[in-house]
C-alpha cells in the first residue's frame, strides 16, 4: 500500500493573493508527527505543497489555517488532494516542470532539491519520501534529456520580459529596473540583455549581491535606498524579491508618480508574496501585472512544449511504476524471496563455462545453492523476527536487490 499523501494549493486552484498567504515548512508539521511519520514541503511562487506519510490531512489543513489565517473549509475548497500512486505521479510531474505555470520550466527542480536539503537537515523525511524524491529527480532528469519539452528554456521571469517586449515596440530604448538578485531576477536580466536592453538598473536589499549580479551579467547596481529614485526614472520595473511584505506600497508609488508627472510605467511583479501592493495598479498610468496576469502570454508560448507532453508522461508513468514495485517489495516475505533468487542466480552464473558433465554440474550447483542459503540464514531469520520497514529496506540496500539501489539518500 502506498502511504503517501499530497495536499497542493497551486496556480490552478488559487489566485496569487491567496497563494502568497500560504507558506508551510516541514518543521511546521513536526508537532503532528509520530513514529513512522514523514513530511516534505515545497513552496514556490506557484504552489504550496505538503507530502506526508502517517500525518492526517486534517492535521495538515489545521496547520495551514494557523499559519495563513485562512479557515480550513476555505483551504479545502482551493486544495487538490492526491493519495498513493496519484501523489507520486503528481510529485514527478511537479519535478519535471509539467505542472508549472510555464510548461517545462527548469527552475522548479532546483527549488525542490533545495527544499529536500532542508527536509534532510530537519530529519523530516524517511524511507518512503527519500525514495520518492530521488525517483522524482530521476524522472525529471529523464524528461529533460529524453524529450524536447525543455527546449528554448522559459520561466516566469523570461515571460515577464516577453510581456514587456509585447507592450513596448522597442524595449532597447527603455530604462528597465530589476528589483532583486535571486534566480528569477538573474533570468530576467539575462533575457533583457538578450533583447538588447542597455539601460538596466539592478536594486537589491544587499548591495553586494546586486554588484555581483551586475558584474556577471551587466547593468548598473544600486543600493536599496535608491529604489524610490530609480522608480522615478524607470520605464519598466520587474520585481522579484523574497520579501514577506510589499516593498513598493501605494503611498511610495503615489510620490513616485507625482515626480514622474504621471508618465506611464509598467510594473511586472513576479514575486510571491507580492513585492508591489495591488492598489498600485489603481494609480493613473501605473500598469501593474502580477504573476497570474502572465498566464495568457504563457499559454501562447506553450504550444511547442505540449507536443512533447505525451512522451514526458510515459517516462513519469514508468518511473511511478518502478516506485510502486519497490513499495510492494517492502515486506519480509518478498525480500527473503528476492534474496534466495539472488543467491540462486549467483550459483547458476558460477557454473557457466565450467565444462562439467550435466550430472556433476547439477550436483555442484545444488551444493553451492545450499551453502549460499546457509549463509543467508542469519539475515533471513532476523527479517522474519523483525519485519519492520527500515530493516527490510536496509537488507535490500545491502544486497542491492533493486535496480536503482544507488538511488538512495546517503544522509
């Protein structure tokens, strides 16, 4: 039986003003854990997801309510729930970029690996989720290398630049302000440089980080204190920071627009939580787009990748089936049978090419099998007396019984 549960609140089920309120870490669910419990969480601009073993969905929703202030009943209405094999398939789709706002985007895999490192540090994952995540990363790598779904790599940040290009006939003449210096900001800067933008200013709360990004990719770094002045001169603003509160409130932008004499400005906010207060979009000649507003342009650029989804899903289904076979092997009876089969295959392999008469070969093979079975007596007896999942998994790892025995958490 597959014990994995997934609860997902994502870009399909909830608008950004709801998503930005929901962030849940593995450590938030520690009070709900008991012996055998596992938990892994992923939080991005497009989703907040919990993968759990031996933790009830009621407990997950109650913790979400506590952290977000959104009632459990409302959370249930905007959540997708997956259980068992469907949870695993969903995990693999997410890792492969098939469940992203931008189909095939590669950034999600790095975000998931970082979330996994945090889960390992918190010791919140165990046998089931460790295996599921390693298999998910394997599936994502296969999708990336065996299909063209990742050709012409795109992301929310690159689509933000495409939106700006769509609005401005010649973006090369525009002064562009990028706020933030993380992965998304870096992607936006690269795409802007590809488009020939020269008037590029980078503002970040840590000035040294802005200098580093500018040194790598070009542009003029400015300290965070210069934000208001740079807003006065920018034609296009792309905001992508990790701030929990808006860094551009309505009051600030009202002052900026007065100094601009209300000349138009395009602001594209791809951060979750949002960097720009939504009321900024109500100001005259201030055109604000948040991450949900990018969906139309994203859909327009997804047609090429859709051609490769079928092949990608074949890979995901195969990898999910391998995971399910591994699950069914996690019994003492199955593992003992696999051990005996392994020893018999060793004995038969040893006889190949020895050139013995059939009667002598059969006698020697039986003697060798008997010896190997005697060798297995102690581990087999231990598994019979202690048929816990962790003992079974260790036995399978020691004897390399699975096709992907190396595909394990070594922590």
